[in-house]
C-alpha cells in the first residue's frame, strides 16, 4: 500500500489555491476598473474632441453611438440629431444612425431614419428591418418594406409571396392581386388559387390571358371553377357555358357550380332561373362566398325592378349580418360598394365602425359624411383607436393629417403629415399639405424641401408657390 502524504502538504496546496484565487479576483477587479476608466476616458476624449471641433458631425456620431450602447437613448438621439444637422442632412449620416438603432434591435427608434430611405438600403438590411417589424407587429410598415424589397426582384419566392400573404391578411386585396399577377408563370397552386379568388372578390379585373394561363397550368378541381367564375364576371359566356356543360353531372363544388349558373342566367336575362340558382348556391358553408352570393342576389332583384324582392332581401341581409364578425360585415360593405350600392354599403360600414372602432376601411368610406355632419368627436375617437393600434398606418396618418388640415390645426397636423410621407408607398398630397402648413408656421426652408419632393414625385407644380418651386 502507498502511504498517505503528510498533512502539512495538504495544507500547503490549499493555501496556494486560495492565494491564486485571491490574486485572480484582484486582477479581474483591476481589469474591470481599468475598463471602466477606459470608457470614461473614451467619453471624455470624445467630449474634448467635440469641444475642439464642434462642427464635425463625426464626433457627434461617435458620442451618439457610445450613448446608445450605454442605453442612454434620449441622449443618443440628441447627439445623432446634431450629427445629422451638421452633415447637412446627408442621407449617409441618416442611414448610419438608423443602422445603429437597427443593429441594437431598437426597431421603432430606427424607423424615422430608415423608412424615408428604403431605396438606399441593401436587401439584407431591408430583410432584417421587415423581420423586426413583424416581431413588433408593425404590419403597415412591414408591408411597405416588403413592397420595396419585392420590387427589386423578378422572383416570386420568397419575398413577393410573403408580401401577397400579408396584403391579403390586411385586407389590401388590390395589392395582393397586383403582386400575384406579376408572377403568373411562377405561382404555385395555392398562390394561383389565391389570385383567382382575390380577383373574384374584386369583380374580375384580371387580364383574361392570365386567367387562361393559370387554368392551363392547374387544371385540377377548384381552379377550373374559379377561372370560369372570373370569366363570368367579365361576361365571357361562351367559355362559361362550355364549362357548365362539362360539370353538370359532377358532384364537386356544387356551390361554385350553382353560383356560375346563376351568373350565366342573369347575364342572359333569365331572372327566375338565376334567382333559383342563387338560392341553391346559398347552401354553401363558406361565409365569404355566401356574402358574395347575397350581394349578387340583391343586385339581381334591384336591377330587374323587383322592389318587393329587393326590399325583402335587404331586410333579411340586415338581420342576418347584424351580429356576425365585423370583418365579415366589412366584406359585405365592400361587395355592396363594388356593385355601386353606396347607401347599403355605408349602412354596413356604420355597423362595422360601431362594433370595431378604428376600422380603417369603414372610417375611410364614411369620412366625408362624418366631416360634413361635423361629427368631429366620432372622427377623433376612431383616429385615436386606429393609431393606437397601428401608429404607422398610412391611411390612419393621412386621415389624421387631413382632419387637422381642415380644422386648421397646423401644429397638430405636423407629426401625422410627416408620418404620411414616410409610411405611404406612393404618397403625393402629404408633401403638398406639409409644405403649405410649414409655410403657415413661418418655416419656408423646411416647406421648400417638401414642395420640392412633391414636384419631383409628379405633383402639380402650379399648386406650389412660385418662390418655392
């Protein structure tokens, strides 16, 4: 057996270990103190450089970056604003500030710097920005970034597909349609279906050659019905009648089939047959299709002068859609609007606005009525809800700008007008309104910049004061 080492040897090793730990902790403490001192010296050094060269924007940028890293947000903003001002509002400096905030994950703080300059951001940066916006649930701004990013590529996947999905989700069917239509030869089955469906919701404005191309590529099941429903909206009855003959004995998609039969009969002035087919189509379990069928049925009775039936149908619609999901009520309002029934459309929009305050489609549709009736409190309340929910909404900020413009509230208008120029994709009027307002507030140089952008974007130069063109 091996003998145990003496006890004194154990004590020596323990003592050495304790001493090494003490020395290491001391070194770490000294290192941390030295690092703190270096940071303090760095800030002191920057402040000294600013004192020597107060007009140099680079020094202010470095101070801002240091303050941002130390989470002194308000201080950093002040430094950055000074850097931008001293640089002569150079786009490079503005983008650099936005990049600082974006790299730290401060998405909302980065937006005033990055959003007006999306065209200068590289695709990787744009993708990082739109991912951050998605996490923050700032969907209006995300849609704007995706439009910019999607416009730079001739590929459908993945950006433009994501853009189309988000546009549909937000109820911007026109954007969804135009995005998908650009890539008719690249669409997968689901996207092709969505294009024909959205186009059907919008009244069938898609070019027939696109419909034909999709129908040829995807001949299975539902696609044939959707393609021919679109043809029916365009009055292409020869194609529709041929399809109806082929599908007469098929057990599939009977709701589509009866709707198409109704549309074909209505187009041929066979009103009783059309009404019967519409009633059979109403057996569908799909609530949005049922809305569309009901709107068509109401149109059938109204356009053929059957006042008793049209009044009866209208009363039934008001009862049936009084307590359904507000989004479905909004869809009904849009379908009535599409068929030029403004009174009926506004009825449902008023229901939507009462049940879902801040709904942008309803507020937009009822805007002139509310303004002419001087119902300013309703407008203010709904704008507040809308902008609390989506502070970067193009429509919300534009409406708020217009409201204060009509009320001659120049100072209150400014933040909404500036947001409208930043968050509206093809905005024009906000630049003119902002320029006029800033001129009223005795800020001619700032007004000049907005007037200049208004003209450069294609605005009417005659609306701009001659001295500021």
